[in-house]
């Protein structure tokens, strides 16, 4: 009888162990984290009309529309708002830029709030001072918003020259400071040094991401760059690091060049967000970016932006990359407003809607010739999938 009881107990334990192996998430060898998965974006819905177009009140003074920037979602006094910051193009070409701020309560209808910083021409030198790529971030140690932006000093139109990467504090503290005012007179250089060489060539910095903290505790920014190698133009991003969220962000001795996606060297304006895997709960760093291969190569389709992910914020393997086709979010029979080789230009930060989806605003062309019409602001909804 005792032998029979022993056999039954062993059988029960084996059955429980088998059930646990089937029911519980798979663990790593150390048993500390779920097994690594893969991430991708699924497009849920894309609006066929822009949320800010050439006929939107306030847009009449920027006939060239928008370039770059990001959108911040905040809740103040129980009320959710979307604060959109972008470069306003006062001409169709790249000769006049300033910093724009728009606000929406629902993410579908925006009102222009401010021109934050206008361009000007120095009467003594004749040089233009152009302001681009506003990226606000909340600096938690002093509970104050800061804004990264670029200043280009040029004789005519901007043609890829390196700019000054500034950062300016908000005058007031608290989440309400997203409304400003900004103390641009107190701005400081957030990236004071040139980029580290890539293949013995020092690339030109053209834009900067919002700071994000990587797995080893350092703060990082992705610097968009531009350089020529053997007659071929390339647009890789590089990582700069700092011990503080407010910088300064300096390059390492050897350039850290995230691969992002295939084909590489076609990445601009990435914006990084730390997220939890929807299935595993483990940490990932995700980025959306302007995948510019459609603009300058035969890559099809043209209606895409880039997505990639990292497991530490530093290593971004190209196999993790995805070209996100926003047309997949259109209802049957709908046609989107975007046109031409630059149909989709630059996505803004992924905004968590709290229901498993993220909102991504993006800029794009309304005409086949990118330099002949308004660059509008669109909206798509995506879902993060972990497999």
C-alpha cells in the first residue's frame, strides 16, 4: 500500500510540473526574465484626411507646411490634450523655418497656439537664422519642461549644413509648463562636440532625438547625420551619451551606429520610447523614424515610416526593423491624402492611448512634387504586437 501511495504522489507531482511548464511563461536559463520575443507594429486605423492641412485656420502663414517635430500627450486638471510641436515652413523651399506649437483635445482637430521662435536675418552679416525640430521633454529632477531645437545659420536656403543643437528651459515648473513660456534666452548647447567619425569621415549632425535612458543607466540621444562616402550619400544615426537627462550629450571615442533596419543608412529623426512587452512584460526600447529610402531609392511603397526595437536602448539590429505601411489602416475604398516620393516624411513619438494602441502623427506631402505644395500633418493608430 505504501508503495502504491508513493507512486501516486510521484505521478501527481509529475502532472503538476507538466501543467506548470505548459501554463507558465517560458523563462530564461537564469529564471529571471521571460524568453526574448519579437516586436512589430500593426496599423489599426489611418485617417484619410490630414489633422492639419493647408486650409486649417492658422496654417495660411506656412504654405510649405510642416517638417519633423513631435507630439506630447498630457493630462492637466483631468483634461487630456495633445501638444504638437513642429517646424513651420514659411516658403515652399527650405529658405525659411520657425518653431510651431499646436493643441488638440481629441487628436483630430488642432488649433494653432504659438509661433515659439521666428526666423530672422542678421542685418550686419546678411545671414539667416532658421529654427527647426522642436522636441520638448520633461526633466524630472526639477519638474520642468525643456525644449531641444536646432538653429541653422545660412546665407540662402538650408542645404544640410550642421546646426547648433540648443536646449531651453520652460519659465515655469510643472506639467502645465508644456504651454510655455520658454526661456530661449537661457538656452545652452546640448551637443557641444562633433560626431565621432564613421569610416574615418565625420558626419554632419542634422537633428536630435528626445533624451532616453538606456539599460546601463546612461542617458542617450540619437543624432541624425548626413555624410558622403565614395560619392554615395548616407543618413545613419549615431548615439551620444550623458550622465544626465539634460546633457550635455557627447559622442564616444568610437561611433555607436544603430543599424535600425535594412537597408541601413536611410534613417532620420528617430524618437525613442521605453515600453513593456504586451505579452511578456519585459522592457523594450522602440523607435519610429523617417525611413528615407523611399525618397531617394526605388524602394516601394512610398507610404511608410520606419519602426525598430532594442533590448537595451543601444543595440538596434537591422533584423528588428519594419517598414510600417499606413495604407493598411484605411477603410475599404478610402484613399489617403499623401502623395509622391516623399509621401510619408517624419513620424512623431508613439503616444500610449492606454488601451493597447498608440497614436502616431506624421508629416507628408500633399503633392507629387514635395517642394510644390503643403506638407500636411496626418494621424495613424497602431498596436504593438509581441510574438
